C-alpha cells in the first residue's frame, strides 16, 4: 500500500504503529496532556470505540483531491483537520477543502504523532 506524493509513490507499510483506533485507549498516556486536552473530540472517539474494531468512525482530511485515499494521514477531530485548510495567517488555502469518510475503527492506525492517524 502506498501514498501518492508529487510524481512518486511513497510506501506507507512501516509508517503506521499497528495500533488501531479501537486499541488506542491504552496508549493515550503516551500523548502529552495538552495535546489530549486540545483534541478532546478525538479522545472521546477513541474511548467510544474501545475494543470494537467494527465501530464506525468519521475521519477527516484537508485535501485538494476531494477524497480520502488509503495511505492518507487523517484526523478524528474535525476542528483539527479544518486548521489544515488555512494558511498560517488564517487565509483559506486555494483549492483545499475538508472531506470526511466513515470507516471502521480498525481501518486507521495511530501514527504515534499526537492524535494523527493513517487510513490503511
């Protein structure tokens, strides 16, 4: 499986942690307290899908392509994903919009970076 970058395909097989959203609750203490507090929606979702790999989860991504693909980095928190639709000065990025998709908890892996996930 790979993510398509500009003019190349990048392997994503070793990027994920193997920790799916339904198993993530046991790893929340590995994330800094301020990150957990600022992403309360994601933490609540992780707790809701605890031990349920088939639980539905809505994932979000800011993208110019208009869709979410396997291998994409995604967020559980809509507000966090929306931040990526804007430049540092707050202006909207041209052609970038927020998209969402409903998947199963087992379809995403924790990236081991804050509360960012990989759609596998």
